[in-house]
C-alpha cells in the first residue's frame, strides 16, 4: 500500500456522517437509508422515498448557486434538501432561505399553477446547537403574526441539533452521525451502510474515487474563485465587456455575472 492510499484509508476510518464527503456517499442513491433518516427527523412512518441523490447543484444565473448535500423526494411528491454543517456560519437562517428559494425555482415551470408547487423541507443537521435553545429539533414555519395561524405555504425549515444526545430516536441518530465506528452505531440500517464504505473492498474503492473527485472539484472551485477575483478587478478597472472578461479569465458568462453580482451585494 503506497503512502497516498494509506492516507486515504486512514481518513476513511476516521470519517463520521458529520463529514459531508462521507455522508453524501453513504446516502447517495440509498432509498432505504434516506427514508430512515427522514422518518426519524420528521417522526413519520408513512414516508416512502422515491429518489435520493447527492451533491446536486442548482444554478442561479443572477447570483449565488447552491450545491445540495442530499436531494430527495417521496411518493407524495414532497421535496427534501438535507444539509450537514460543521460550522455555524454555514447554517445561518439566510442560508436556509436561499436553499428554499432556489429549490422552489428548480421545481417551478412556466404556466404551472402556484398551488402545484410541491411541499418542501430544508433540513440542516448541525454540529452545534446553532439556535441555542437546547432543543433536539427546531421546526420553522411561516405564521401570520396577528393571528398565530400557519401561513400555509408548505415550505418548511428544520434544524437538527447534532450535539443532542438524548435517549430518543433523534438522540440515537445524532450519536450515530458523530460515531466513526459502525460497530458502536445504534441504527442497524445506517450502520450497515457505513460498514460497507469502511470495510468492504468495493465500498472502500468507491470512497477513494469519491475523495479524488472532491479533491479535483475543490481545485476547480479554487480556480473559478481566482478567475472571479480577476473578473472583479477588470470590472472595477473599467472593463465592462462581459464577453472579453470571460475570455480573459476563462470563466463562463454566468460565472462572470455571479462575480459582479456578488460584488454589488457585498
């Protein structure tokens, strides 16, 4: 085993489900585990997941795009975005608002009645108690302040406190999300999936490939960010020909527009 492979194997052994690299691999395409996760968080036993994909990018022509950790839908047509966040700043309310808005934009088609917009859930599993009230789960709904009644827009935001360790299902789930040893995990379905990627040859090989893809993507993202900084400098220097900026920076027109929009909103 060469040094690079040994380093990756050591990283895989240390991974927990709070690492989005590992979490997205464990849940990617696994309907049963995704259904188990949602059923526990939402306390629903009637939920049937029909689709589960990870690292889904939703583009935004006029501003910031987002990459969803897990995107899923169920047999009733409800849509889910599940995010794992190690840092509090990655789970601020405005981030949840953006994810909700862009998910809606992806689900909306021209000419469709507003009432046909599907019900959505934005779920953040956070390493810390971001909302700082000591609760295991926080459910955020729009309400009419004067009456206290639900606004009924069917858009839900949920924060799961990853530091919670109660004896209930949420506490057990958060224990498992922070556990690096599948033998000590309490949910058998999730533990079996974690074991596959940590112990079985095929699963370990898949994880190694995924890690390389992520390294390559991070390198590409760094190059894009560098190009955006150059684009901003050109724009601030008086060059307002977007096509020329795109050619100079080797960015797409959309990326150039994103850079300029981010500057204006900063």
